[in-house]
C-alpha cells in the first residue's frame, strides 16, 4: 500500500532527487563502490581505482543517477569524495614506484582534494561513510566525518566494505558507531549490494 | 635523539578565543614540533577546520597531524558555544601532534595510547 502511494506521489510530483556523498578514509573502497552503483544504474563507471592512496583527488560526480528498487525510483547525484586524511606525505607514494616529482604533485593534489571533500560536508543530502572492515574503524577521520554529518542532520549509512577479505571485522564497526545503520558489503564483488540499495531507500528515499 | 616537547593546555586557556583562533594556536604549536594535550574535546566544526587548515600547510617537512580525542560527540554546536561563552568547559580530552613524530596512536574510547619518536619505522 505504501509502495503504491509512493509510486503515485512520484508519478505526479516526480521522483525525489538527492546528492549522495561517499565519504571515508583513503583506500576504504569509495570509488569501487561508486563505480558499482554507477554501473548498476547508469551502465558506466565513475572513476579510476588504484591501490595507491589518494587516487581520487577531486570530487567525482555522476549526475542524474536513477536508482530503481522494488518499483520505486530515487534520482541522485552521486559524489565520490577524495579520501579524508589528517596527513599526506609524498614519501608514502614512492613505495608504489611513483617518482619523486610525481609523488610531490600527487601529495599537493591530495591535500586540495581533502579540503574539497571537507567543504562538501555541508552540501550533501545524505552520506555513505565507507570503512575498510579489515582496519580499526575508531579513527579521528571517521569520528570527524560522522560528527559533522550528524551536526547537520544529514542521514548517514555506514558501509562496512571489503568483507570478502580475511581479517574483516564488521562487529568492530558496529561497536564503534552503534547509533548508525550499517550495511556489510564487498563493493569489489557486489556482495550484499542490494541490501545497501534497500537501506538507501529507507534512509533517504 | 632529539627531545619531544609536550604542551598541556587547559580548556580555560583557550576559552576566550574564537574557534578560528583556537585552531591557529593549536597549529602554531604543532608546526613547531610539539605535542598538545588539550583538556577538552574539539567540536566537529573545529575538527573539520583543523584538518582543513592543516592541509594548507602540508609540505615536504610538515606532513600533517595525528589527532585523537576522548569524550562524547557533542553535535549540538549551539550547546557547546553557550557552554564556552559562559566560561565553562566541555568534557573530554584531545591529543594532537605532528604526524612525523607520532608513530602510532590508538583510541579505544576510554584511553588513548600514543607512541612518539624520531626516525625509525613504525612498529
């Protein structure tokens, strides 16, 4: 009955449109997830994925993504944010075979990307905070992101990513941030992605 | 091995400063190479401003900060501002320092464990 009512409202007033930001630390899997969402609903990827931290250094946007789940539609602008960090050292990139000058440029771009992602915190309508479930989730970066989103009453969904990897510990994330809805996924192989879409509709649809 | 200076700052010491001035003060001390233990938790807005300002200063020598805090996440920014305006302090603790000398920082919500030093690899 509710779904039928939603469809009726959408037919007359058009589907709701939201800006959905993907936040998290570098290498949490934000771009892999953004690509999965974009592939599922637009048919093309959004950004390049790399094992080198700070691959995404500018906000990547995919506009007019029309998410359809169980007969309902949600129009969104998908925003893949650069990973937020409190430090950037060009020397960390050298071990990936990047030469010194390119590493320095990458570091400079990464700092600008972090500032851009932080500025966007007040402009998104909803956020997926992506965490690498093999890592300790109780970091200052995650605390700062969540604190700022909550202070602005922006709906948040925690995404425990990389559950396909050994050492994944979703319980640790749930214990660190029990007040938020949490979905465990593997953005890489799409495991449990439908549950995430369903939760997005519940929280922001 | 060079010494590491730690500055313990009471909440009262910064209470009269606006948020931007508080951030300026913290960054000035950290960029000189000292650690700060602040007797309160920063607001989400201050944490955000601190990271943003830090990024403006990152270069080959100053690679950023490590920060960790204890205390409840107070998302009612007005409540925080009123408490500070009235001369009170919010609960909590914040430890901040240059990323170059903090080798490890762990927070289990009731205590912060920090390892600092010069040179060598992280454990």
